[in-house]
C-alpha cells in the first residue's frame, strides 16, 4: 500500500474464487479500511475483513435482496462512478 487513502472508492480484490470489495467511508475519513465479502447462499451473506484480508470482523449481515448490498455501498459513498457500480454489480451477478 502506498500510504494513500482510497476514500470514496470500491476496490475489488480477488482471492481465488472470492471477490472482496473495500468500502471506505468518506463521512469519517479517520476510520480504517474494511473489506466486505458477500455470497449468495439462501440469502446474501456479508462478512467483513480487516485491511490485511486475514482478520475477520465479528459483524455479519444477511439480506434477502442484493439491493441491500448496493444500498449499503451507496450509504458509504462507494458508488460514485460507473466503474465502482459495475464492479459491485459484477459480483452480485456471480453470487459473490
């Protein structure tokens, strides 16, 4: 990492078959980066990882509709451009 903050962006990281999206809140710039992983299995299961992509956070969410994942990303200001929107839509289309 170059030391630059990627506030207001979604960054996609591929770990084998898993796609992880980084959500950084522009509202609270001093907060650390948290990555979100989502998967479709009898609902949309979302889990969160620290910046090292190894340490899992306790909070887990489950949604019935993928629109809630998009809404959560929008609330954090993460879908500010077409590339970010396409990245999260791509993950939703593949179910992860």
